[in-house]
C-alpha cells in the first residue's frame, strides 16, 4: 500500500499542536524527528540508551510528518495546514519559519523503518519501555512495558509521556481504578497496571490508537485488566451506570485520571474529570507546554481541584491535582 507523507518543518515548541492538526486533518499516523546536535543535552540519569544519530535539523526545529491514504487531496491538505500554522499565534504558539511539503511513500518506508531508532529506555526508577523486537534482560525489580506503537507512535520518549509515567509512579496506590484519557499506544494504561493499579479504562477518539493500544495491552498480558474504548470522557459520563460489559470493569467514580494531550484539549474537560473522580482522587494532566501553564492552573483551581505538584521536564509541565476529600458525589 502507498501513502502520502505530509511533512511540516516547524519549531519543536509547536510540534504537539502540529501533530494534533495532522490528526484532525485525517492522518493515519504521525512521526516527529527533533534536532540532535553535539551540544544538545541528553538525559542519561536513568541509564537511557540513545541510539538516535545526530542530524542537521536546525536547533529548536523538528520535522512533523503525517501519513494519509493514497486517495487524499494533498494540495488541499497542504493549504489547510498552512492556514492552521499561520493561526498558531492566536493560541500562543509560534511555528517559526515553517514550511510544508508532501511526497508519496511505501507503507514499509514509514511504518517500520523508524524502529531502528527505538531502543529500550528507562523512563523512571522502576519502569522501562522495551520495543517488542528488541532483546533485553530486565533487573529483578524492573517493570517492563512491552510496546509496539505501530501507527499510534507513542513510544514514551517524548517529555510529556515520560513525565506522566514518572508522576504515575509516585501517585498510584495499590488497587486503584484508573481512567486514561487519550491513551494513544496504551503506554500509560499499561504503566498504571505495572505500578499497582487494579483496572484501567483507556479511552481514545482515534480508531488507529484504539487498535494499537488494544494490541499492546495483549502483548503485556493485561487484556483482563485494561479495557480500551473508542470514546471520550464525556461519553463515559453519559453512559451512566457501567462503562464496561466485562465483569469487574471500571465504573466512575475512580481513584485516578491521567491525560497526556494538548493543553487546549485538557482545558475542555476539566469539569468532566472532576465528576468522574472520587473525593480525594488524583488527576495527572500532561502535554502542557510552558506557555499554557497559567491557563491550566487557573482552570484546575476554578473547577475545584487542589494543585498538589507541578513536575517539569524541558519546557513541559505535568500537573498533579486532587479532588478535595470532603466533596460528595
């Protein structure tokens, strides 16, 4: 099968928004290649193995690529993307000196070739992400997440995902029931179970992500403890009584909600998160670039949350917030 590859050259700070736009335009998958140079720091505090080669991408910029079916009208999509990029300053993002282009590629060229750069990576003191095609001998106390991201492209190497996993490690309590909003490849749902959660309901509005997450859940032998659904949080609330037909499925209110998505999207459903949490429940929100920190903080407080902690990596922030224990549902 052949695909069209739409490439956007833009600032790293705008890459999450660009990736979101590509998905909204109908991309079946998104990949991101950031600049790497001898003077760019690489975090090796947890023994991370970097096999990514140096490249000539200008510092602070990235190539964000979306993949579209061979019957897509690429000239029209490029025009739409250019208009969206021009409008980014309205959302306090700057794509810099951006440009867009497209080319026709074989599926093999984009769906598998990138795998040579994805190696086992320690993302916290206990959690290590291991691609299924790599051999790796785990330590006795190491928790391994087997992963084949496929077209969902969630490998855990981006700061927002790593922030979520590290924060989950300190927030999960044995036996917690969890909802993962925007699950992508399912990495956070799997990590939550590995860290002691009882069950997870993993939600995504992208059918490609739902398929990828379902396969990764099976790879980790967690099909009975993680349910992956094509839905959003509002859909779960509107379902009313049960969120799952399976015995023992996750039913709101839950102990913890985690969301690793764009700040603009996070701002849309903070009230819904509040409604599905138990009193004393925890909300971890990541995917927040520094220019949206104050907006998210204000919205969390306005909804009734208490901000417990802000965890940072590079220019990204993850909020850990709590629903007051005195609240009644």
